[in-house]
């Protein structure tokens, strides 16, 4: 208590609480004029951290697992690298393609929030403005139940002219002690023998 006075009638009591340095909230009680009051203090906001290894592929083709039906490398070096971008994930770009890129992660139990976000660049030779011939999905493959959750699907209809930052997709539901998730894009699986679509990630 920092201020208050005795007596009858209305009055004001002020109090202060030291900062909560833990991420979890904490609860305290005060008795004022014979009445019990409960105070809940939120936890502190921790610093952001990326739990993916080599998240932007800048260390080259390591820490990720990939598979390409064509045998092409998925994590690819820029033809004209810059000081900040040397590698990226190039998914498909050939007919009847089926590429995968994924990584196993475990969300820390004390994390206050968890989300997936990425940059993408989609180029396509498709001329249709209404048919999603080529699609790519961002999925969570959840252990131990081996359940797949699809968070976002892109297609040739989402073609871009450069890098685009995706929204943040909440994955806090996978924050469990015995839980491991594989985050992976499931890129363009051909639905026809039409022209190709490429999706690049970083």
C-alpha cells in the first residue's frame, strides 16, 4: 500500500507492485476495510526468438529436409547474390512437380505465443485468371497423432512481382511438452499438364 487513510465513508487506497519478470501471470490479495481484493498481474513480454534452424536459408542447404520429384536441389543459391540474400527455397517450376521442404520443431513450454510467418515470391506461366492449377500449402504435421493441419494455400492465382511477407499464423495449439511439429510448405502439386508455376521462400 502506498496511500490511504482510516475513517468512515468513501476513500481511496493506492498500491504499487514491483515488475513481474516472469512470463507467467501472478496473483496477490489485499484486505481493505474488511473486504478481500484480488489483483492479477500479467507476465512480462519475453523477447522474440526464431526456433527454426537456418530460417532464411542463409547458411545454405542445411538444417532442412527436402525432396524433389525432379531431383533438383530445393534450397538454391541466388544467381546474383547480395550482401543479405544468398540462398532461398525454390519449389517447383517444372511440370508435374512435387517438392517438399520441412523441419522438425518443438515450441518451448514457456512461450507466450507462437506463430509461423514467411516471405514468398510466386511466378507463373499460367494464363488463367480464375483456375488454381498449381497450389502450395503451408502445413503443420503434428506428432504424436500424425495429424496434418493446413494453414495457408497459395496458387498461381497469387502470383507476385517480388517478395511478399505473409500474415502471422498462430500455432500456439502445438505448444505441449510431448509435442513435436514439422513445419513444411507442400508446394505446387500439378493438377494438369499445363505450364508451370514456381514458388520461392525465404
